[in-house]
C-alpha cells in the first residue's frame, strides 16, 4: 500500500499551456480570474473584494461629492491589489505560479516576460492617471 502511494506521488504532473492563465491575469486579474483557474478560490474572493468592489463604488460616486476618506481607502485597496496582481502575473510569466496544492502546472513561453513588462507599465500608468483625476476632483471640492 505504501509502495503504491510512493509511486503515485512520484508521477510528475502534466503541465498545460500558460496562455490561458497568463491572459486571464492580464484581462481579469484585478477580479481574480487567474486565481479561479488555479483553484485558489479564497484568493480570488480577496482580489474581487479589493479590486472589483471598490472600483464599482468609485465609478458610481465619481460624479458626486463623497467623503475623501472613502476614496483614499478604495484607492489604497486597489493599489495593494494591483501589486498582488502584478506579482502573480510575473510568476506566471516566469513559470513559477502554483495551483492550490503548490504544484506548478502551467508552462511559460519566452514572450511572456516581455508582455509582462508592457502590461505592468500600462497597468500602473492607468492607476496613476486615476489617482491624478481623483486629486483634481478633491481640489475642486475644496475650492
């Protein structure tokens, strides 16, 4: 019985293409789509709450005057989520992202690190433009 378990544990996991999870982390990473693919459901819920919910609230309140602390908290959560998503996307592009059990089941491609650099630049740039837009609106409210 123990010999059978050892033989089963020694069988390497089949690696699948990383294209799907890589593009999921780019397109829907702020909602935790790549975490769902890797069966990391708790992390996906955290991503959704940190990125999706505050973003939806901000879009609803952007044209109305809201408390400044609300925007500060929402953008802080979004920034933390952006950093976590960038770390996950980097790991996927390097072939080091694991599933729920800790196994690397995704293969990387040579072009993924280059696309990650472009993605990181554009992702952070759009976030900073949103922060600048918010700062301009706060200044208008204070005048």
